[in-house]
């Protein structure tokens, strides 16, 4: 498997001995302005990235506790 950590527009041209391509990527906040808590947890600070309203999908989880009387 040929792994790519960033965009590669020639990913369809596999090197010899490789049968597939795996795109491995992620984004992370800039940790230069972060705060480290007493227990070692790193909290990134700053403004969140703005999203277009058309890209936001609301999802809900509803928990219900039924108490039946017999």
C-alpha cells in the first residue's frame, strides 16, 4: 500500500510492488497559543474555524427513560 500524508495528484501512478493508495491526512489546531492544564492536558486556544451554513449538519441523540407501571 502506498501511503500519502498530503495531497498527491499523481496517486494513481503507483510505484512498483504497490497495488493500492491510502490517503492519511488530518488537520490540527496551532498549538503555539495553547494552554497546558495541571494534569498535562493541552487545550488549544483561539478562534474556531468558520463553517459555511450549508456544510453544517445538526444531529441529535435523545435518551428516554420509560418507567412502566404494572
